[in-house]
C-alpha cells in the first residue's frame, strides 16, 4: 500500500526505469519501495536508458537545443543528459569547399555520410540520384580550425594566392582587397550536392558538397563540378560499389545548370547490346542518349508545375489549338466550376466564408508566393476539371474555347495525377505520363514557343524520360523493388533544407560552418524518424486527396502496386500514346500519328526532346517566359533585356570542354601529393573570428599597419563641414571619441569606419593650421613685402597646438553665451564615419621646429607667434590637403545620402579657419567648395511667416500653414509668402508639380524629400499628433487600384478626387487606409483650427467680386487645370477651373466630408483668429 501511495502522490523521476530495474534484478517489494523513496529524495538516478530514450533525447537536443534537453533531464521524465547522448551524436564534420572543389573533400564527405555504422551490415544497392540545389545563407565568412581556411567565399576564391588564415593578416588583407575589387565574392547562397537512394527506406538526401556560391559561374563550371562529384562517387569505396550507381542527375531547372546536364547526359547512345535497350529501345519517340554510365537528367517536377502555372497566370498566356488561354480567360472559366473545396486556402478565406468565387479565383491566379507548390497543384487540378463542364447553352465561341481548355485540362491532369494520387499503380503512372508527353509534343508541334517555352518543354520531357528509365533500371537491378516516382527530382534536397531551417528556428539562414552542423543533424534525425515514424510532424490535413498534402507525399503513403515487374513499359507507353491521340480527336485538334511520325526517328534525329529535329530544345539561346521573373531578380534591368536565359552549346565539340577529359583519380593523387591537412601548424591560438580586433600579440606579426586603425587621441582625419550654410570647408581633426552603435571604442579599423552605410560616429576637435614655407629668403624681402608669395607645392601646414572654436547651430536665444567663452559643444564635433578621410603617417608627420631653421611665415609676422612653445607639432603637406578635399567633395557629389550627413555649424568663434593660402599663380586660395551644397540642418526662416524654424520642426510648422490654407482661413497680413494651392510640400509649402519637392518613405521608416528645406524625419515620429507636435502630415502611399503614388496626408483628398473619382466606395473596402488619412478632431483642436474656422465664419461675407476659391472651401474636381497629381501630369480642357486646394477630411458614416464641416460648437471662440495666430 505504501508503494502505491508513493507512486500515486509523487512525480517519481524515471519511474519506468526503476520498474525495469526491479524486473531485471529481481527486487523485492521492500527494495523497490526504498528505491522509489531514494528517487523522490534525489539520491537515486536510474540510468539504464533504452535505445528509444537515447533517440528521443537526440531529437530533443537537435530540434530544441541544450536548454530543452536540460529541462527534460531535470524533470520527472529524467531524460538522458547531453553527455550521455554524446556517443550517439558523435560525428565527423562535413568539409566546406573553399574555392576550387577538391576530390579529397568530396571523398571525405561521402565517407562521413555513407559509411555504415559499426555492427551494421552493408545496405542493399539501389538506384541513386545526384541532386543539386542552392539554399540561402547569411553571407558572411567563417573560420575552419581543422584546415585554417576562411570559408564563405565563392568559387572564384580559387584565384586567390591562399585562403588560409595564417599567422598574420596578409592573406586576410588580400581576401578583403579581392572582395572590394569584385574578383571574389562573399557567397550569398550555398550550393549543396547530395546523393539520395531511390528506395522505401533511407531515401533522404545526404550532402557531399557544401560550396558557397555567387552564382556567377558559367555552365562549363557547373559541368566540371558535376563531373567531379560523379567520379568521386565512383572512386569512393563507400559510394557506387556499396550503395549503387547514379542513374539520374536532378536539379531545379537552373538556366546555367541545364546545358551542363545536357553536356553530361547526352554522350552515349543505348545500343541493342546494352541491357537497357530491351526495356526502352522500342518505345516510339523516346530519346536513347544518356551519360557515360547511363545517367539521365531530371528536372524537378514541382518546379516544372510552378512554371506552367506562371505561364497560365500571365496576360500573354499560351496558345492551345489556335485559342489564346491567358489569365483573364482562365479566370472566367474557373468561376463556372461548382463544388470546389476552397477550405484549404489561407486563414483569411476560412474566416470569410462569404468570399466570392471570383475573389477565390483571383487569389489563385495572383498568388503572393509564386513558389507555393500546393497552390500550383490546385490550379492545375482545377484546369483538369474544366472538361467536365456542361456544354449546354454555350455559343460557338465558347465551345471553341472550351475545346481548347478541355485539351489543356486533360493534358495537365495526366501530368498531376501520377504524383498526387497514392492509389495509382506504376503502370497507371507511366501510362498517364506517356499521354501527357505525346499531348505536349502535339501542341508544341502546332504552336511552338507560342504554346510553351522551349526550355520548359524540354524540362518536362526530360522528367518523363527519367521516369521511364527509372523503371528500366529497377527492372535490371531488382524487379521486386518498388519504383517510387514521388522521389523524382531534387525534392529530397528541399526536404533537407527544410529540416535545416527548422533546426535553426528563428535564424534559418546561417553561415557555411553552421549549415554543415545542421545538415549532419538533419541526416541523423531522418534515420531516427524512419524508425519512429510517428515522431515526425506531418501535415495537419490527413486526407491525401487534398492537394496541399500532395506536396508531402512520401513512399509510405503510396498504396498502389509499384513493383517494377508489374509494369510493361512498352504496353503502357503505347496505351498513353493511344489516349493522347483520342484526346486530340475529341477536342477537334490536329491529330498526329505518333507511330508514323517517330518511325526511324533515331536515324532522322527526331524524338520527343527534338520534335522537329536539329538541336535539343533545352539548350536553345532564348528567353524562358516561365523564368523571366527569376531572371529579373538576379540580374540588372539592362542585363535581363539583353542576356538570354538559355545557353546554346555544341554537344559534338567534345575536345573543347575540359570536363570531358577530367580524371578524378589522377586529381586526387595530385592533391594528396601537393597538399595535406596540416595539424598543429598554429604556434599559439588567438580569437579565430575576430583576429583583426585582438590586441597585438608580441608573437604575432600583424600585417595591418597602424595607419589602417583610427585611434582615440592619436589619429588625425580630414572631413568637410559648413560654417556659412552656403559652402563646405575642409578641416583636419584629432579623434577624441569613436562610437559604434551603443559602444564606445578605443580604436576601430578605418575600412569599416568609411563604409557607405557606416554605423560609426567619430568625434573630434578641429586643428588650427597655418601655412608655412622653408624657402630661403633674406630679411629685406620679408620687411618690404610683409607676406611671402610663393608657389603652392612648397607649402606645408603646421598645427599651432590650438583648436578652432565654432558656434553650434542652435536656435537663437537671448541668453546665448559670449563668443569669448569656448565650451565643449563649440570645440568637439561629431561626423558620420563615411565623412572621415584618415590621414596616415605618410601624410602627416611629427615636426620639430629646431630641425627647420629657415621657417618663414605665410601671411603676416604675428602668425609666427602662435608657434611659440611648440617644440614639436604636426606637419601636413599642402598636396595632402588638396587630395583630401578632392576625395571628400567627390564622395559627397556621388552619394546624396553622404552629403545629407554633412555637419553644419555656426560661425567661427576663435582660430584661423577656414584654411587659406596665397599662391603666385592663383592668389589667395581657401579650402572651401561651393560645388557641394551643405544640408540645411539649422534653423531657417519659414517661407510663409518668416519665423526661424528648427529642422525637426519644419514639417510640424508648415503643417499649420497648409491646414489653415486648405480650410480657407485668411493669411496674416504680415506673412511674406502664401501656401501653394496645388499639392503643397510638407516642408516648404510650395507646389510639388512637375517633380518638384518629390517625397518618399525610405524603407517605411524615414521621410526623404528632394525639397531643399527637407530634413530626415522618422515616420513614426511624424504621424503622431501630440500636444507638443500636433501635426500628423506625413507621406502616404495610395493603395487604391494599385496606384502607388506618394502624397502628403493633407494632400490626399485632392489626389483621391483627381485620380479616383469613386474613392468613397474604394475607401469602404480599405478601412485601414481610410483611418490613416483622416485628420482627427483632436489634431484640429490642438492646431487651433477650430477657433480659427469659427472666428472666420463670424466675419462678414465678402462680395462676389472678391470671391476666392481657396476660401470658399469648395473641393477641387478633376477638371481643375492646376490640380493634377504631381507624379502623373494631366492636361484637361475645361470651361472653368477651381484654384482652391483640397481641405483635409474625415470619414463620417458613408460620406467623406471636409474637416471644417465637422467641429464641435462647444469650443471656445477667440476674438480674432487667423493663419498667423498659431505662430505669433
């Protein structure tokens, strides 16, 4: 009883293991009771873990991390700890390829992935697939301790002298220079090559190549890479000899990899002497050319389906039986379908059951994610349902279109069903794919590329050919083995990527070294899930007929007869051909007698891959319409128009291509002879990923010179500032503070400080420099001329040990400090790192006055007095200042964002500044430039009222003027200007027509305007109406009808009336936009608009002759000649025009009303209110 009470009232740690021990060691009740008490007290821990517990702990650790496993280890479940599962997780790390792919790395990775575990026998051989695809990375470098390599560089790193970290920074500097020069790139993606078994078990992809890539290589580079991997698989004792030969090479249809696959898989024609010939040699139209080991190229069927959907969803569309099928036509016919299950769409559709079928179809044809495979399968399946529509009542045009849609629907259904219907047998799958192949060929013969791009046609036919050969290879290897067409393509590699991302959690994109670790963990998890299939999370929708689950079908889901011996390839192929011809007849299309057409096709060079003879369609140099978006995302706009996606190659010119003569065994022998993995070559260890940030070690020879580091209190730099708001001046500063984000540093690398988007802020003090010359001149010359005139190259500048004091640009105040008082804010200034021009030791040097006896002053004798007591000072050559000024001016002219960061100060308080020198050729030269316009960062007079306004207050201040003007409030007589009536700028109040004062929101955060009075302003700060800053006038992008124009909030009503006459109905459909653009009553009250409106209405009405449209508060119309939106100029012919501007508005009920029609009568009315009251 006590034992049951303890177990029933306590959470006994590892109770199941305690009971297991009681059985194994024949404990009595008393012994068991004592062990339970000890376990509750924490003095006894049962450790006899089963294999299931070890595997479960590994899954928890790999997916949840060490913290999750630790929590479960300390819980009553008493999971094994990390040290216990270490042996189970023991792994040989995969090697990352750096630069050129080495055979040694490939052979090592094959051994890591495919060497059987100890105690297990050799696996049975299976047809193998080589898969290649890219996955996104975070684009950063990493260090590999085992080989001392810097990984993360693209394949062009093979051109570098070395990629080793080494004992100094010489190699790192060379790598950095190469990256900046563009000869080597940091890989933004990782190319992964993996082998996968075509079997019922252990069919997951196992990576053997991890190569960061920039995707700028040629197709020949891709071909050489594939050839190396293929030969490595043949050479390795853990490869082909143990697991089986490669029968297909799969990819996702990459434009540069496609010609490489043709070059490798079209080199050997199957003859009657080959075993494959008896299975595929008599199939009409089949292409019998393969790789050297009978490999075929396989383009992933899911990618092909997505590309078909992209064609159907374009406005151009495709041509089927002389009928154009485009997005509009397809949408009209899909709306006629009834009993369509839309429940698997997004959650928006689930919570909106009244969503119309037209909206559902539009969402299907205009997806937000073009890579959504379930959506693609659903669309193709729905097109396959169109032939079932009732033709009663259709007119002749509709009947003709329906015939074409029926032909297209039957063709697509024949493609989709073999991959999503788990009840299909292998014979039914081959028959259906055969039907699709012949229908595809017939339509391409009829319309060519108007029906489908050549590349997509070729990819589909290659995929079907691989399916046929897969059955033939299996018949030869083991007729009892199941043929799993769901394993075609590189989908197994996509599943591996998904698992790697899932392990990453919130950081899916990783560096190459972390990817290696996660890929190994993903392979390990795949083995465990094969044993415990219930542990793997499956799709929530278990009904396999749903198309969304078709994206997740695995070999265990298929119920049909799939054994190879059950499939008669010739009979299935001919049956598919017969069904295709029957469909062409039924849909009134030109019928092709394929048996006759492909008769003697081998001798005539005609087959399904070359339906018209000649070269293969897959290597034609034309643009693939189904990939045009992908091209635009990877190339510039000019390149996408001139560079074809396809590459035309000559397959017969074998001597030209080096990959044809590559010898993997010889290359491996050469690698072992020339280089070996070095161990213990590092004499001492330093921080591997931050070597450049580590304090110099006496034993470490740093290749980075001191001049490449900016240090506090010891480094000089030049920059540009403006002291008059009209020009910029060069100044030399000594560094006093380095701030990087929220950290303050003693030093920082100059290359990082001066980056385009630098996050460094450098503070310093301006040196007072005076010019001197060391020309030998007699005293009489000095006395008579009073100033020395000489040629400029002889000038050098000396620091007087004084700093220039400059007024800080602040709002004028009656309590301003005396100009004689130098404060920190007048001596120390901060600039962005991009505006820093470092002066190295070769440009500025120490100068000892006693070493220069003949030192003559430049301007007047009193300047020489400033050097009294300066035994040692800085000396800078004049040419170095000229060089610095030229570089900084050029940088500001080329980079607008850099110019906007220039420092603007007040007038000079104390010191000889700006720097100036008198020359014989050009007279007095000052280091100032008017070429660069400084940003307007200080207070400026308002264009309307003349009041001095701080930069951050310009938008708020001008908002008052604009709002008052739009509501017809008369201006103050003292005003010096008026607000424009046509789209006034939120900074200056002038018209934005004809591109003036263009405004935009940068990355949704900062307001950027071309107005010369603009100031960078955060949107989150500008859109809020507060007591201190009541104005919420900020740029807003109009979303109505995909307009996309950006206007200030107070101008939005004018834009809506001009561009969207039915805006009231559109706003009812876009409530969020309606709420954003309305001006609240609180904002109007805070801005004083209510008092001003009510006061102005109490005034006597003006005569008709003095009528002002702006004061009438009449909304403008589209007939207003001056009211066109500035981004899209319009010209109207009208018998009248309204010169008034649009009032701000609010939304009341279903009516959009001007704000001055909605105000509270309880507000206090001032005695006199006008446009100037708020600013007095």
